């Protein structure tokens, strides 16, 4: 069977960033609560924003924050739920790693829900990051309040294979 081509593109138009983010995270209520649904479409407009498209339709995105000259951080990533497990998240993470390296940075961070929350949807999310070479770095108490323990994970370029991401 022929696979549909997935394209990864840099989006700068704020209205498109807002609508892509909103449409996708509204399909992901197990991961994004009402505050996330309200805030990410606005916040992502200020980020480096990449969209994954299939036949012209956006099916996933990643938004990256430039922290400083050494470090970038994944602010938010989401794939339409019926497209999970097809390698689209991997393409977006590889593009984020390439963006990080191309900008001369050598640290990529992500904050996610810690295992101590005992919330299965985010168990899958952490396994995804682990499979992409991220390791647990620290717990940040109180970052999202006591109910939502925050785990910061880190990716360092040397920890992948010797290939450049995306090669
Ligand atoms: C997490 C997410 C971005 C992953 O994207 P995806 O396209 O489904 O992931 P991929 O198909 O590229 O899978 C990549 C790897 O993760 C693993 N993985 C993906 N989903 C998994 C799951 N549900 N359980 C276990 N492992 C999983 C795959 O086995 C694969 O491993 P491999 O590369 O070693 O073969 C996507 O599922 C998603 O949008 N989740 C909801 C939103 C979310 O969690 N955002 C992050 C908030 S911090």
C-alpha cells in the first residue's frame, strides 16, 4: 500500500498557528485541559512552529521555545489522535532536534507530567519521549501546581546514534 506523504513545514502566520493548534488539541482532551485549549493557540504564535501536513491538511504540530544560545525547549506537541503511532511525532521531534542543532544549540528540553501523577495518557507521552532519546532530568515542584507534578526531560545530541536527526 502506498503511504500518504507527510510534509513538515515552518509556519509563521499567526492565524494559521492559532487554528492548527486549536483544531488539533481539541481532539486531545485527555492531554489538554480547558486552560491548555485556551492558552496554547495563543502562546504558540510566539514560538518556532512546525506543522505536519497530509494532503494539505494539518495533522500535527510542534512549537519550540528558544531559551538561550545553548538551549531550546519543546513548548507543545500534538498529533490528531487517529494519526498516533504512525511516526508523525518522530518526524516532528527530528525536525525540532535539527532546528536546535542548526541554531548552534546542544540541549533540547521538554516538560511533561511525571509518573507520580498516575495518569495513563501521559505514561504513553513519556514513553514516546524516552524512545526519542530524552531522559528524565529533574522534578520541578509546583510548576503546574501540586496536582500536576512536572517532570523535565532532556535530549543531548551525542545520546542519539551518530547520525544527524532526520538523516
Ligand atoms: C506523544 C505523541 C506526540 C507521539 O506522536 P506519535 O506520532 O504518536 O509517535 P510515533 O508514531 O512517532 O512513535 C514514536 C515512538 O513512540 C512510541 N510510542 C508512540 N505512542 C506510544 C504509546 N501510546 N505507547 C507506547 N509507546 C508509544 C512508539 O513505539 C515509537 O517508538 P520507536 O520510534 O522506538 O518505534 C502523540 O501521541 C500525541 O499527540 N500525544 C498526545 C499529546 C501529547 O502527549 N503531547 C505532549 C504533551 S507534553
